């Protein structure tokens, strides 16, 4: 981070607003001097003091600066209000209209009857010049807004990449552990089983008591080793490298925690029948998990609704998200998540549908026949 940016972040917002109010009042005072009337000074007070609220009510504050722009040739208050409005609003026709209003107020003379008595060509030239001046803070505010959007999107892309790298590392580790488990099961366990069998045969055939005792010890140790190997193979197959992955698979009881940790404004409604199988519960959980992941990845700023439902013969879950409220960045996707969900639904003899909504959002629905556990 540059020193200038760090210094700007150290300055509190109220200090910046106070400085703008003082500059706006000073700008108006220089233009008015001893010629100001009570009405003019009232407009100056309202327009300048309104800059304290420019972050919360940018459009209202801009409108409050128009009267003082009409009465005098000021620049600080309207430019600050226009910049704040452009940095927060995304309605470009509104911004263009505000720039036109500011240019018109700055071009017209008070009283308005004097505005058209002079050279109209010069009035038009002044209007064009003032309009260009008004568009400058609008364009700068839009540039700052786009910069913030890009910075936020880069953070989201980096989070997605970190998540994908972690998933890839876990996949590789799980594959290596599964391969090691197969080797232990196919090779080591086979050899130890042969040792146990041969030791048992030697124990039965040997006539020397010491030889029979030695064979018995070898057979006992081989059997214990086989039990240990089976336990290790089970752990290797169940583990992907983290101890937490040996915990039970998620069920409906973990659904609320999943929604709370998603970072998305999500509502959960409805319920499922109490007798559905644990496999069906895991499928519902994974469907909601994948849907919320897609919302975070492809619809930043959107909200979601998770609706559990069931009738006499079927049960399911419907996840619907609203349209994104922030610009999205196209991210690569092989749609493996939806493919996996469809495979899970088919295992339940159910279906999975995914389609956009008319409001610009997306909906994913799992539907499966009800079967008691």
C-alpha cells in the first residue's frame, strides 16, 4: 500500500466532511462578500452544512446545493455533492440529469429575467463549459466506484482460487491415501495372512513343544497385525488428510449451521418428513451447500431462500436466489457440482432441476420419492 493511500485511510471521514463544509462556506463567502442577502446566506448555510450528510443522502445533499449554485458562482459544494452521488449511485441517467441540473443552475442568472437579456451565444458557451465541469466529478466518482468493484471482485476471485486450491490439495491427498490403503490391503494384508496361515499349519504339525509355542506366538502376532492393518486401512479410506474429515457426514441437523456460515443473507422455511433416510438428508445438505456456493461465486450480493417441502409421496428442497446486486466476474466452471448433485438425486430415484428465474435469479430444486429410513 502506498504512503498516500495509507495516509488517506488514517484521516477520519468526519474530518474530511468538516473540511469540505469549511471550504464550501469560504467559497460562498468569497463570491458574496457584502452583496449577500438573507436568503442567499440561508442557501449557503443549508448547502454547505448538508455536506455532513453527503455519504448517507447523496442525492438530497446535491439538490440542497442547487439554490446556492443558482445565486452565486460556487464550485466546492456542488462538485463534492456530485462526486459523492456518482461514487455511490449506479443509475447513469440519474447522474447525467444531475449534471445537467447543476450546469443549468450555474449558467442561469438571478433574477431569472436577466438570464436571457444578454448574449445568448455566450450563455450557450458558458452552459457547455459548465456542463463539462459538472461531468468531471461524475466521471471521477464512477471511476472510483469501478475501482472499488474491481478490488472487491479480485478479493472474491482470490477466495475462490484459494478454495479450489484447498479442494485440489485435499483431492490429491485423498487419492494418495486411497492408493496407499489399496496397497496395504492387497499386498501387506495378503502377506501377513499367509504368515498367519503358515504359522497355524506349523503349530498343528510340529511335534516339538517349543516349535508349537513359537508357531502359536507367530500366528497370534499375525492376527493382531491384521486387525491393526484393517483399522489403518479404514482410517486411510475415510480420511482426506484432516482429522475433522473422520467426523460423521452432515445431516439436516447441520443445515442451519451451513446457512449461518455461508455469508449470504438466506432464509430457511419449511421442513422435511422425520422418516427420510440419512442418505437423503446428506443429499439435501449437499444440494443446499452447492446452491449457496454458486450464489457466492456467480451472484455476488444476492440473497437466497431455502425451502424444505414434502407431500404424501415426495420430498425435496428448493433454493432460489435473487439477482446479483454487484457486478459479476465470469469465472471458469465445469458444472461438476450440478453433475454430482444430479447423480446424488438419481441414487434416490429423484430429479434435480436448475434454471434461471424471471427476476434474474436462479433456482435449484431437488425432488425425490419419500422413503423411510
